[in-house]
C-alpha cells in the first residue's frame, strides 16, 4: 500500500512539474515571435521590451510561449528573462496616473493602448506602478493589465 501511495505521489509531482508554466518578459528592445522554433519559421508578431509571455515548453534554444490573447508563438531564449515582472495592457485604453488611484492626475503619456508593455515596479492594492521602455513611470489599475 505504501509503495502505491509513493508512486501516486511521485506521479502527481511529475504532472504538476510538467504543467508548470513560467512567466517571462522580453528584455530586447524588439523581438520577433514565430510559428516554430527557428528563424526559418514565419514571424507571427513583433513585440517590444517588457512584453510578458507565458513559457509553455522549450525546444533547444527556443521557448514556446503564450501571449495575452492566448495565442502561441516561439521566441529565442536570449531575448527573454524571468528575472522581472512585466505587464501588458489587455483593454483598448488604460489611463496611466501619477499615483495609485483615480484621484491622481493622468500622466502626459496617458492613455496606454492595448499591447503597450511595461516592467512592474510595485503593487499597491488594486494599482500597479509601471515603467515603459522610455523610462516613463505611472500607475495603472490592475484589472486593465495582463501580468503572468
């Protein structure tokens, strides 16, 4: 009986480990997403620095990833990192504010539009402090972002 439980537990751990998806961010100024694991595959999307992606699997030096819309692509592993949290606007427009709340003024680069990506600096309640690739900072309401 103990042997069966031990094997069952080991199988459960293996299933959990295999289904684990890692959050990664684009670290290059511009990256191509592709249909397959190699430069010979068609480009599916050009993304900018701080685009968050969900790493699903790996083949050689290429990661199979999922984006904010649930679409899958491949990206070269040297273009991404797991050492920071990133966010992308998932709605048509999101106001960027000078502080964490609607009482704060909108920044001069507000609104952000769908697919604008950011590095996450801080979280306060329902608000996320972000920085973009041009070093502009501000606060966006959490429900307007996809952070994997």
